[in-house]
C-alpha cells in the first residue's frame, strides 16, 4: 500500500463560513451517497494533522484494513482551514475525507457540502449512539441526520491546587459550584491581591472561552433544538452574573485577565508549580501537561456542578471527520473512518501511548488516559493504562475526568455555530468588563447571531 503526504500553508479565515451560501447546496439531507462495503481505488484524506503516536498508530491500522481491498491512501497532513475548504469544494478539488472541529459540521451540512452518514453506518450495522457518547453524536447531528464520525472528547473540570487550598483553609467540598455562596467565599479566601491586581487567582473560570459550559450548567443554552441561537436565555444571564462575581472578587475581569495572560501555561513556571492559582477550569488534556512537574505540584479535581440539583456536569467538544458531497470514493472513506475510530484502533493508540510513557522519564510513569469519544474505548484504555502512579493526586484527577465524561452535554449543532460562539464570547467579555449588563450584552449578541443564522440556514 502507498501513502503520500502533501504540505499546505495554513491561512485561517473564520469569515469563510459566511461565504458558504454562495457555494450552492440545498441543506438538510442533500448529497447522500450509496455506501457499499465493496471498496477499491484511491482514498484521499485532508486535515489529519494528528502526527503523534496516538494518531499515527490509528492511521496505520486503518490504512492496513482498507489496503486489504487494494485501496491506496493519500494523506494530506495539514490543519483544516475553513477558507480553503470552501475554495476547494467550489473548485471540485476536495479530499474524500476531511477532519474538522465538530462546530463546523452543521454549517457545511446545512449547505449540502458534506454527506449524511447514516447509510454508511447501516452498511456496517453500526449504531452511532452506541459507539460514541450520545452528546458527542449530538455535536454532528443536523436536521435528523448524522454528518460526522467523531473522535476525541475533552471534558472540562475544575483542576485544583491542593497546596493553595490547604493554605487558605479551603476543602474540595467548598469548591462545589452549585453552592454559590460557599464557592465565592472559597475563591476569595484563596485570592491574593496587590492593590487592585491579583498576585494569585483563587479561581480562573476561563470566562469568555468557557462561557457555554457555565451557561449550560445553569440550565441555559446557546443553541436551541432547531439549531437557532439562544444566547438571550434568562439562565445565561444568571451564569454571566455569576462569572462577573467571581472576577470582581479578584480585581475585576481586566486585571484578572492581564494576570492570567502572563501565566507560563506549558512551562516550568506554570501556575500550579508557582501557586499563581488555587483552581481553574481545564480540559482533560492539561493534567497530561503537568505530569512532568509531578514532584512540584499537588493536584486534585472536581467537576463543575449543575445549579439545579448539584450534579456533576461537563460539555462535549472535539473533532470529527466528514465526507464531502463531491468525494470520489465515499465507500472507502466510510470504511477507513470506522476503522480509524474502532476499538481496535484505539487499543493500538493506547498501547503506543503507554510505550511513550514508559520510555519518557519526564512523564514520571503517569498516563492520564485517552478520551476517545467512545465510552467502550475509554473504559478499555482506562482499565489497561491510565494511572497517576501514586503521585501528587494524579490518580484522583484522572478518575474525576473519566467519571464526569458520562455527564456531558452537547452545545448543540447549528449552521451558524461558529458565529454564535464568536458573538457569545464578545458579549461575555463586554459584560465582564462592565461595558453592558449581562442581559443587554446577550440580547445584542442574540440579534447578531440570529442574522448570521438566517444567512447560513436560509
């Protein structure tokens, strides 16, 4: 079997999503293909830039599987680019498989630029809601059809600095976000100020970036069941007011953000080594970064809780693969994607990651696991490989992230998903800075997002 690699120069342009309306396509279930398990020819893949051992081990397995039918795989290992996707679809020069963030999928589905995959799944007797977490499938479902093959699921949780908590007399129970009064008291106790400026953040909620997480935990929504923006949901206002209260205890959003922006997130002076933070919201990948500093940190973790009932809560996010409607070899694409995300492929990835961990003393024997998007694969890899090696609370941290994954919720899928996210972040920033009330900022964002929705969905 042959595999070729090509290089692309990345040139991202979020505005490209607005040009889709000019690219044709009818939306809904347009562009369906008749998938078959009888495959041959050449398969082209674009956007699979996962060049570490987790990615390459899976690609090798998937390539070998389709190679049994004499399919040659051409892999263009470059990052997805929205502008180039639109251009290449328009010109007809598009790969059979494209990897992209799940937030993009509904946009392209609405324009008829990617295929619904339900018939692909049927050929192999696969129920997507059994292979993947339902909330992950929801990310790539539009107008009743599934348009993407998901991979990865990075659930956020609250990563705790136990050393700072002990110094401030704060317990894990105090970090329950559903008890707002106790939580704010804990944040204030861990915060250290120099005048109006924090020198230690009691808690970094990652306000604008994680605003959707907080809104959903308050019972709100950013996208409704029909894919339309829902930024002015009253529960969203409550969530932003809570975020503002957190920042106001720490010098206000502007001062807190300036301090957080100075953090050495990936380096020797990261905020958990230097005790610049008592707690922060981080996706599951960040504890893996901290494995090199196991002797210098003292970690724990706890989920974000729902306000109604105080239940563990997280949100789904990650990437997916789509098959463009102009793909020349959709049947080979279908089989390759299902092999790439199979239990066997993830087991190969887990074995490769375990070998890397064993051969790298800098990881201190800690394997934080792989969060695949598939509950079966997650459990198998957790049982076989995940370990904190008894160091600095890593076992408890790993367990927390695995356990909260089952309690995830999708943000929803919308043809204007990227624009909704942009308007949301702008609105939250304005509210946290005090430029607008939360209600006014979200109302303005809703109006702008609705215009984008009507353009892309219309």
